[in-house]
């Protein structure tokens, strides 16, 4: 067929499109992760060798090789371009304002939405498919579904009353509609803040005191956890009297990621333990 024939040109374009649609595999991928949970996902899926750059907030395992940092909220675009990534990985659009610039630089930007527990296995499938690690993705999903079914079948009666505090000025809590609220529910806790369409509602001291939680989880940095009991009227709350006020120091407890099921077990130890 004449290479100038329209059909020949169309076939040529189709072949090229199929070629470039093939997901990157193994050593072909050069990934920059802009989110700690995305970085954790890459390690979980056995794709850590693909990492050529991470955000300033990413935590790497001690045994992991050092990789360049490319910024946090503000990105170092010069460094990113110099690393020649084949994929820039983001979560929940945290850096979506850079998307147009990435495109102008011909950089492949992938944003994965992951805000609920049920988003995690689908995120693993999408990421593993993008990197050509289909077997790893399938193994993760199978293991996740089995463990999630097991945890969902565990029942606790009666469920301890739990108050999750996400900020102190003003007082702000987390309902079961939030990710941390989902974890607490599966961990056997009965959230005292409910019946609201808001994931992180502002609450009052009186609401908490009247609900009398048996466990209080503090989900933000606080230097002295004993100050919770010094609030007016809080000294008589069961959680304060029985010293069951816990600070959640691990940031991964608050954000969706591959360690979520492990975090449910950790929370269950705090909530169910008496």
C-alpha cells in the first residue's frame, strides 16, 4: 500500500497510538510521587525502584535508596523536569493546579482520587495497571478484600463510645463520613458525633460532655495531652477519668492508603482495650 494513502496513514497512527498506550513496565517507569500515601503504594506494589523523586513530606523506609525531593505544596519544576519522569503521581488533586504546566512540559500527570476505604483497592488496580504491575495489583486487591471481609464480620457489643477530635479552636470532630470515622467504626467504636451530613463538624463542649465518651482520640498535633482533661467540665468524662485519651501520632491513620487495614487493628487495640 502506498504510504501516502489516507488508509495507510490512519493505520500508522493507530499503531503508534497502541504503542504509546502500553503501560510502562519495570525499569521503563520513572515515577515522581507527590504524596506520602502514593509513595507507600509504590512500595507496597513492589514498584519502589521506579521512584526517581518524591515530595518533601514523603517518608521512605530506612532501607530505601535516597531519591531527590521535589518540594511539597510548592513544587520545584526545574528539578522535576530534570528528572525526566514518565509518570507524576498525585492523590486527590493536591497539586492539580500544576496539571496544565505538566502538560505543557509533556509530563504525564496521574491524579488518583482516594478518600474512602472502598477507594483503596481500585486505586491499587489503576496504579498497578499504569505501571504494568498487574499481578501485584491483583494480589493486593485479593488480600485486601479477604482481610476487609474478615474485619467487617467482627462485632463488638456494646461498642465503646468514641469522640474523635480533629481540632481544638474551635472544637472540631470527625463523623463516620470521614476516613478516620470509617476506621473507628470498623475498629469497634461508636462515634458520639453523628446525624450530620458533614464529615468534620464543629462541636461544643456540652455536646461532648453530655455524650460522655469512653475513648477520646486526638487527631492533630498536641504537646500535652493532659490538657484535654483540664477543660471546664471534661474532668468527669469517662475517657478522661480512666485515662483513655489517645493521641494519633501516625499521619497515615488519617489518610487513605495501603496500611489502612493495619491501622484499623491499631485503633481497635485502643478502643476495645479496657
